[in-house]
C-alpha cells in the first residue's frame, strides 16, 4: 500500500487539471471527472439589448463535482490552486485580477509553461487560511482536492469552482471554454482553442499518408514502474501524434504498474521517460540511462535501437492549452524525417 501511495501522489499532483438559473443569467454545464463527452454552453440574452454587450452575470454554474455556485459579477480577485488553471487563467484574464497562483511549482521551468510570468504573483501553496485571507471572489481548484478544504473556503463565503479531470485534448478544450465563460473572456478562450487546433492540424499535415503498419509503437515509463495507458492524456497525445500506445494496445487502463516482463512482451519501438522529477534529489537522466543500460531489456526494440527519449513534462503532463505541444514533441521525436 505504501508503494501504491508513493505512485499515486505524484500522478494526482499532475492531474488536473453548471446548472441553470433564470432567463437573465447564463447556464454552463460542467465536465465530470473522466467524462468522455463534451458539453455545450448555452446563453439566454434579453432581445431588447441585442445591440449592446450583455453581461453574463449573474452566472450560475455547476462544477465537475455537481456543486452549483452563483457568480454575481465579473471576478476581479481570482485564486488558482492548480498549475493547469494557472496556465489557462494567465492567458485569459488581466494580471491584476489574479490574487494568487497555485505555488512555487508554477515557477519550475521543468513542469510549468508560465514559469517566468508566475514569478510576479503571490502563491497559495495549498494554504487554505491564506486563500481565505486574500478574500478572493473566485477560486479554481481540482476536483480531487480534499472536500473539507473546499468546504472550508465555501464556509468563508468564497465561490469555489472545481475543474474536472480530462483524458483527451477535446475535453481540455472544453475546460478552457468553460473557464473563459466563467471569467467573461469567451473570445480569448476561443482563440486559445483555435491555436490548439491549428497545432493539431499542423502535426496531422506532417503525418498525412502515414500507414497503420508504419505507426511507431510507444510506451511511457517512469521511475515508479508505472505507465500511462488508456484513459490518460498521454494516450490521446500518442494517438494524435500518429503513434500506438502499447499499454493501451495491451488492454491496460489509466496508470498501472508494468513489470519488465510486460515491457519485453509489449516490445515498444520507443520508450518515453520523464524529463522532470518532483523529487529534486533525483536526476531524470539517470533513470533514462538506467533503462538504456538495463540488461534485462536489451532485446526490447526501443532499448536495442537506443530510442529512449526524454520529452518535456510541461507538455506531456500538461492540463492546459499547452498540451498540443506534447503532440508535436512526440511526433517530431518518433518521425523526425517527416518534419524536415
């Protein structure tokens, strides 16, 4: 059990990442954790004000845990408690409207896509008392945050929106649209999603003509001995990068541990390993080298051909608009000739 806990904590740490009201308000339906369906955003406007910008507030929303909250006016003091919401909000709202970001991790270039900009903001560091002292009008957090902590903030009169977990890029785009709606920045949200799709189209254009028999079979593998299988964002990244995730091919789900015997059986063409570690005492390159030099894996294609790659975790483990960079990273790594 201790070993499983050690594996799940970093995985949960990286995971990221709306009900109806009256006719003068807006309805936004939230995405539940692991919900593979995208949802729609509906708005009802007073026809007498067609020629004017109609405020979306008061806005009643239901978050991914099914809790309904009402936001009375455009949020001016927002606290973000996850790296994913940090990255999304910094592209949607004015800096002056962000009271605090998640923590020092937002400044870590190995896992954060906003490292430089994040240095200019206060950090919550999961301290609920500090969050309450900032008196925010809206807090974004993950749906896996402790319920008692969420309730503590709500008891203090703070609107808390729990963002749902995602397993596909389409779900990630849906989250961005909903957050953009909540902060009344729908156009910026649309632009972020458009850029994501532009990147996907670019990669797809490079992979055009790639036959199924020529697709590279990849495995994600980390120092905890686990992989990312069906139902994870890595699986969707692999698909969109023109690859076959051997863990999913083998019928594995989510983040299972895989033995070396199983790796030998799956025999991937490429193994992807982390380029970042939450534990700063460990050098990710040491793990990559240990895989390449593991005698028990010497007959595995990826090891035999020295195709063990370290790709940026801030793209591969991303729960924001930057996730499509992971698709590009992987595609370029496994199909270098197609990107020349």
